[in-house]
């Protein structure tokens, strides 16, 4: 029930400009969708659960920092807590991080107005001496349930993590359009850039969430009512890029250059940004040497330089072998194009390879794990049920390991099975023939 929730309140932060109106909750929700699909609008706030998305951003700390920086840029307040309603209650009370102390300790001290479902009964609760959420929780649950509506107890349980939260998740709009109202009139075109930057941040978030890039966007401005008759009601400029882009800095730089050459016919009261043309973007690989490949040097030259500086074994690539033993189907060799295949651990002859009759596992254990048996049935997190098999694999007499004393042959005699564990799912196991008539079961891989 507990997770990692963020509550975003669309109110000006101390660092935001007082010349702009606060961002609305809908636009803030669209911006948050670039970090997680679990975003919802609740009353005046935006709630986002980011636990499952943390690994995509390098961990929770990196994700939290990215969201806090973006929220500050948009002029929004952000608070963290283990539940969505707790984050919202703490944000309304102006409290800090909901992970600094145990959740009940933080929530018990909050006023009744922190939760809407409790605030509805503030007058009645005040007459019985309740001033905080902790006072309400101290009352008998039976009496609370009979005297007040069921939403009160439900909200308290959800805020404290005693009951799961269910929300309607926000979906991305098909087209992007965002507006911003100035609290004071803007007289010059370059003065529009500061407010337009906030809209560019929202557009970049929308593009990122939809895996798109903008090739053209339009900034419209609407003149104040106190304008000359010949000025018209609005004006606009359209900016085009050479290729699909998602960079706020790139958009802002292009927009700044165009605004420098633009003259406003009348003071401006509000602006609107529209992504007029978008296209799919190809995700760039996270290369260690992006500047090398962009200059046309080629990936081979980059790898050669790395190996020359760090050693021949510093860069390797997987190579498939003609071998039906799973451990030797793949090996790692030097990545240099002119490197000859390694002779250590000679591959099996072509006549010795055969296709497996069973599906191969997704994950292979580095060392097979011997399984206990009960009544001649292997056990792994419960009694295993055989699904498919056997698939017999024999051979390896030609393969000797130079790392072992005496260069022992790596011969195998195995019968592979697909087995179902009650708790571990589908497994790849085998029965190996030992000395004499003895056999043993081993776990070799997992599926999924």
C-alpha cells in the first residue's frame, strides 16, 4: 500500500516571478507524465506515484531531484510521502518531506483542514475537542463510522497507508497547447521569453512522454484590451527546427533569436504555445563517446582507442558458438574487427550441434544449483511439476578447460525439463547422470 508519492500544488514558489499566474493543475499533470504514468488530478493538486519508474532515472534520489528542479522552474510546490493523500495533506500544511519521520507521527500533528474529507466535519469535530488528525484517530472507530460518512474513515486509512488508494490516471492529450496569463502587461517581444520558457518546459515534457520531437511550434500573444485600434487582437510567430527536438534550451534559444527581431503592436496580456508539427524521434544510444561517433570517426575507431589505452580485454562482444551445451553457446571475445576468434575452449564440431526441443531460458545461472529431492521429485520453492521434457544433451568430450589442473574434459550427460514451481514460476532444470546409477537434479535457468 505504501509507495513513493509526490504531491504538486500549482502555487507560485518563492523563486518564481510574480509577473506570472500560477500554472494550472491540468498542465502540471501533463508535465508530471514524463516521469511516471501513474499521475492523477485530485482537487487542486497533482499526485504522482514514482516508485516503479525510479530505476529508469537512476534511482529515487535522481528522480526526486529532477522533479523538484522542474517543479521549481514551473512555480509549483512538491512534497513527498509514502501515500498520495499523506503527500497532499503535508503539502497543504506546508510541511517538509514525508519520509523524514514515521508517517503517523507527521500526520497526527496536522490540522483538520489537511484532508478534505475531515475538513467537511471540522465544526462538529471541534466541538468534541479535535484539533488535529491525531485527535480524530484517537476517537472510537465505531462511533466515527456511525456519526460521520464513510469517506472520513476511508480517507484517514488511505492517508496512513492502512487501505489502498485507487485513482483514475491521467492520459496525455493528442495535441499540445498551453496558455499563460501575465499579471502585468508586457511591452516588448523579448519580455515574452521569460513566460514562454515555462510553456516550453511543459511542451518538452509532453514530447518526452509521447516519444515525439517538435519540428515546428507557434507562440501566440494576445494584446491587452487597452490597445490601438489598428493593432489587432493578437500576433504570432512559428519556429521551425531542422530535426525533431525535445530540448528546452534549444527551443528557448531559437525563440529568443526570433523575438529579438519582433516588434509588438500593443502590450500583451497572455500567451499561448502550440506544438504545430511533431514527428517520432529515434532514441539516441547512451554512448560513452558521443562526440567521437558524431564526427564520423566510426565506432570501430572508438573501440580501437579504448582497447589501446585500457587493454585488449577492456571491450568485448558476445559471439555465438556451435554448441548445444547452454554454458558454451555464447562466449565473450575481443571487439576489434580484425581480432581472430579465441582458441581457448575450442568450439564443438558442426556435426555435434543440434536444435533444442524445448524453449531456452531467459536467464541462465552462472553455476547450476543442485536441488533437493522428496520422493524422487525435485524441490525448489515447493514441489516441482514437470511440464515438458526430457530434452537430452550429451557431449563435450572434445572440450578441455586450460584453467583446471590436468585439463579435464567438460563432458555433460543431462536430461532437460521445463518445470513449474508454485512460487518461482517456470524453470529450466536438468537431471544429470552421476557415477554408477546415481542421478541428481539441478536448476539451470529461469524464464521471464
